[in-house]
C-alpha cells in the first residue's frame, strides 16, 4: 500500500510544478464567455503554425507543451507578444518599450486559447441546474448577468488548468503586509523599492518608473514624486471607542480589592467607576470596535448572531475572578464617536454618585458634570492610541526564473493601468533574486477620492488580469487555483522569518505547525487532507478540463498531462479512503482517527453550493443561495451520527457567519448604488472601481493631470466640507444635553 501511494505521489509531483496563492477561486471580473473567447484567435494561429511545418494537431510535434519526462519548460519569449495580445502600453518606460517583434504564441498560450474557445457554456448551465441551481419556485432563475458570469468563471478556470498542464506557469500576485500609512513609511518603502545592493554589499539606485512611464533617476525626482503621492494620505484615526459595563459582585469586597481587580480587567485603558452595594458601573476606553456592539445592543442581543459581547463579558469576568473578585460582567452601552463618547461620559458622572478614577481617587467637580467630563476626557486623550489609515499598498508581481523581465514589467504596468486607473504608483524590478520580482507602491486613495480595496474576489481578479496581460506579452502564464493542484497553504513572511531564526539560533523556539507549513510549501508537497476530503471534486474538475480539451481538438502531451493529473488524484484519493485506511486526524477525521462529517458524501454537493455563493450579485440572489446551503446542511445533519453533531454545528455556524458577511457587503453595495443614483441594473462597486470613468464633479478624464488652479479649487472645497462638518458636530454637542436618549444602548 505504502509503495503504491509513494508511486502516486511521485507521479503527481511530476505535473505539480507550480502553485497559486489563491486559497479559493472567487469571481470578481464578470466577463461573459463570449467576450472571453477573444483569445480563440490563438487557436487559429496554432493551426497555421501546424500547416507551416510546426506540427500536426494541437499538442503534437514541435508544438508539444510538455517534455517526455514530464518536466515543464518556460515558454515565454523575450519581449514576445501573443497572437491575440496587444503591444505594450504607450506609456511604458523606455527600457521596456523596446519589445521584439510579435511572433507566434507559445504552445501553452495556444492550448489555453483553444480550450477557452472550446468551452460550452450551455453544458455548464445544464450541469449547474442538475446540481440544484435552477429549481425551487423560481429561486434558481439566475439573471443573464449571473449566467454569463458563471460561465465565464468556469471557462477561465478550465482553460487555466489546460494551460497549466501544457507547461504554463501560475500567476503570482501578492499584496504585501504592513503597507505604508504615513509619509515616512512611504519614503522608506520607496527607498526599499528604488535601491538594491551590488556585489560588494553597497546600496545603489536602480531604475524605477512612475504611472506616466517616467524614470525617477535622481533623488530630487523621487522626492517630488513622494510629495504628490502622499497628497491623498489621510491622518490617523483617533480611537474613540468606549464601553459601559455593569459588574454584579458575588459577595462584599473592599474598595481596594475592587479597584485592583478593575485595573487588571481593563489593563492600561483609562476608566472611571462607581460602586453601589454589590453593583459596580464602569465607563472605560477600549480597543474593541464599539460601533457593531452598539448596533447589537440597539437591536436586541436575542436577535443577533454576534458573539462579540459574550466574549467581552466572559473575558472581563474571568480576569476579575483571577484577581480574586467573583463578578458577572454585562456590557450595557457602547459608543464609537467622540461627541457621543463625551455625552455618555457626562451622563455617567451626572447619574452616579461617588465616581472614582482608575486609581481609586474621587473625580472632582462632580456637581458640574459638564466640567468634570471635559476634564476627564482631556486627561484621557493622550492615551487614545490612533489607528492608522490604509493610505498605500505594496504589491508584488512574480514570475519564474528565466522569464523575460521586460515583459513581466510591461504586464505589471498594464495590470495597474487597468485595475487602478487614476492612482499614482511606482514600479521597479529587483534583479537580486532567482525569480522575476516586480515591486509596486500604489496609492490606496486616488485624487478623486476613490478607494482601492483588496477583498478575496479582488485578489482573484488581479491575478487573472496579470495572467492575461502576461500572455499578451508572450509569457505562458495562467491564473490557477491552489485547490486544483491540492497544494499546501502558502506561508507568510513572518513564518519564513521565524523558521530561518530557528534554523540559525537553537535558542529560538518555533511551533511545529510553522515548521511543517514552511517545509511543505518549499518541498512542493500536496495537501493529503484536501485530497481525502475533496479528491472527487478535484478529479472531476480535471476530467472536465480533459473533455473540453478534446472538444477543442487538443491531443498529445498536453492532453496526456491533464489526464494523468486527474487520474492520479482520483486513484490516490481512492486508496486513502477506499481500502479502510482512515484519513489523518484533523480536517478530514476526528481525534480518534475516524472519519468526520467532512468525509460525508453530501459534502461534495455542499461545497458546490458554497462555491456558487460567489455568483450572487444581489441581496435577493444571495438569500436564495443561503437557503439552498442551509437546506443541504439540514439534510446532512439528519444523516450524521451523534458523535459528529457538535463539530458539524460549529462548522455550520462558521459557514452562516461567512454567508451573512457577504450578504451584508452586497446590501451595502446596493445602498451605495442607490445613493449614487444608479440605474435599475445593479453594478457592484468593485466593478465600477476598475473602470476608467470620469467623475461627476470633474469633466476631465482620470488620466489627465490637474492644473494648479484646479488643485486649489479641490483644496478649497475640502476645507469648506471640513468647516461644515465641524459646525454640524458643534450643533450636535449643543443639543445633546437636552436629548436624554441612550443613542446607542
């Protein structure tokens, strides 16, 4: 058995040479399948190539995509352009604009285009209906936009698998952690991007280019760019989150013991408190976001699915108990804005007697609650740690060693011009690594006030765009999914740093999970648990890919590679679960080594339904999809043994939390569309961000620079808006004392 599994593992490793950082494919760019078929011209180019002596049918002869030993070879040509690709951007830097003349696309690109052209959306629609997507009192009547989006998503996924089997490299796009939020941080990142060490270890300037394709060759040019880049930066937000908490003491406790226990419960956060018998009321500053808590309190805790209040109360009660004071905590109010925070502070002082500071000293001037509250708040203000805004992003575009760096640079620039129009950015190629790395620093907020955000669907869309632009520049690249290759999870920079320190310094301790994660990824191991739980679905995806490739007329080594990957996955999964050998404890098994609910036959249908949640673009569609998912969960629960019910309920709660989060996001986008005066047909906000549209207030196009007069007008308008906001807040403060309602209780 072990020898057979080792053989399967070796066979799979022959074809799994690359991976993507996407954890789960999520749709963002809703392109119809007919629009996506524009790359079918590559198929015709391949046929012409075969007629001129390059080879026979797709995948044979010189056009073969994979060598006989199964190893993948880079198919990019330096500076080359795909048959259906366009030339590089006219604003590209001079170092990358001098591309070679267009030549025939490489075999993986042609296999990708041919598979995309051979995809049949009507077959996918029938399969989706058979899985339950089209039934139920009109609940499954997807809009034309939804059907086209679903078909386009499936077509690109199938074509990406085919291109990968033919030798294309996976697209790697990352949003790096710790983005710059201040001018000083942006200057440090610009210095990191624009300087590299030479062979002697001395740092020197390298070529960096801005959004206009201009090279920032001098320190003055970089300083001038930084000044304009940081014009859209916003100052840090002041943390104005406060809670009111009531403690019910289990027994009589001295004042000193209560003060000591409260200080341990709230840590270094400032607070005041008042004790009346065995009840202690506290008004305290907190790092927890009070806005969502206020909404839960206002709507009634019994009507909310949130567990945040329960966790806060449990933590406070536990900490008080550890300090020797047994008490039950209850959050009674939460505020997140400064005017309301001051009002609640004033009201707390006015309605409680014997109010004390955290050190036990009485609060002075309690007879004049307004004066006392103002004094306390100003004493606390230096302790309000500010929360930095996200003002810029650090992005990374990567390709395999040996790929033409100029083509990757042109592809990265094209991605930024399409996905982030109107945002300032810089690009640089770091040549001191084996792989091709293109670093970019991009504004998070454009001059027009539009924000650039990266949710999971956005990451998938950027990766697809990067692969598309790379193919247009002659690089054989596709946007793959990690699950399609059963690859292990990627590790972060922190994981790599901890692993390296542990290797060099035996005194440094690191968890076994971190070591396993880093080593598994570097050794390109596949995720055995994913194969056990989702092996059937992975194999079915590859079988669909093989069927589409045959329909498109692709034969030879590319088709053989795709068939081998799917068959080996299926065989490996069968040997792990079909001969009585239990899967590993963890995701697919319980602690006793027995199969858990994740190995239930209904999980395949459930995973498909959860995947279809990404196809919902309106709150109504999302609610219908949620109903189907919960119906499938109900069906599974009825057939599970009692030992798995607890784990299953926890899994169900996690799934519903994520579905409600997505529903809330769709509802927010619908509200934004209505406020913006949108039309009847919903257009998600994430799509509108990627379009090169003029603003309502400014007739200029985003690509046109502002003149000095226009900049002064914008600044004057912003100043006027701030003055109006200040006047509104002042009016609120004047009327709050007469309004004795508990705004956010």
